[in-house]
């Protein structure tokens, strides 16, 4: 296992359940964190719970064009390098196609595809200079196996997977590693606005999901975990 002490780690989506619990685990292992998320108030609360200083977090909306550059400027004023980039941000819109609006589709693409693109544009050059680093995205299982009603969500997540596969080809002569986590059925805020009959008590808990990401961050550079699938045994309502 690779030690995390002293590693410089950026977590996007630190206002979400998975992002926050991942931050807690990484900090407990001695990593140096920089957090970002869209909800400024919640981000500050989470950062203060972790005892982070004001220059260790910044609220940005990565669906906006200049957000990546703004985030990178604040990050590199604090840390000279980036060892691990974790993208735990995203939105879920699950609707039948006849109810799916063009705005729903565009929002899904902005947050789940363009935001990761902006993160890469802002932080991959530093990894390329160092010729090392780890990038973790969470496409979710609907980025691998779609389901009814997930046209917008799956389109954005399939796009994310395709983008990362292409970037992997660009960096194959470096020691930069990319891991896609196909995670499904996590008992998080994702389900708060989704009208599906599921048993949330049977889902993966956010702490367990975070432990998976924490584990991936410690994998030695000699090998690459290209993808990992984590699902509950069954959470569909009977």
C-alpha cells in the first residue's frame, strides 16, 4: 500500500456524502487536502469539521466556463503539485424520455461531463509535468449498464468514461493513472429527488463507498486499477 501522508489531494464534490467521508479518511491518513463544491455554506461547514484552513477550500460551480481556472489558481497558491485528483461531484436526473426536458439533458452534461473536463484542463498539465499522479472519477454503474429512465444521466456518464479512455491514451508514456469507479446504489442525497422504489437501508452507505476510494488512493504506482465496480447485493423494492 502506498502511504498517503504528505500527499496533495484535491476533492471535487466535497459537499456530497461520498466526498466528505472520503476527505475524512484521507485526512486521517495524513494527506493534505483541498476541497471544492458548489454549495458554499455546506463546503465551509464540512471544511471546518475537518479543521481545514480558509485557503484549503473554495466553492466553485464547475459547470461554469472559468471555474476550473479559478480553482486551479487557488489550489496552486497553496500546493506546488497535485498527487491525486478525486471527482466525486455529479447530479442524477432519472425520468422517462417523454418527461425529460432539454434543460435536464444540458444540466446533466454540464455537471457530469463538462465539469470533469474542466478539472482535467486545469490540473492534468501539472501531472504531465511531474509525469505522475492519480485521477479518480465515479461514473457510477449507469455509466456502464444503463437502465430505463436514465437517458440523460447515462449519456453524461458514458461520455465521461469515453473521455477518460481517450485521455488514458494521451498519458500512457507517463506514470499518471486513471481509475473509474462504477458505483451503484449508494444511500446518498442522489436519491432524495428521484421517484423510484428502492430500499435505501440496503444500499451501500457513504462511509463504505468512501472507504473504497480511500483504498484506491493507496494502490502502488507499479499497477493500475483501471476500473472498480461496487454495488449492493440488492436494493430494489419488492
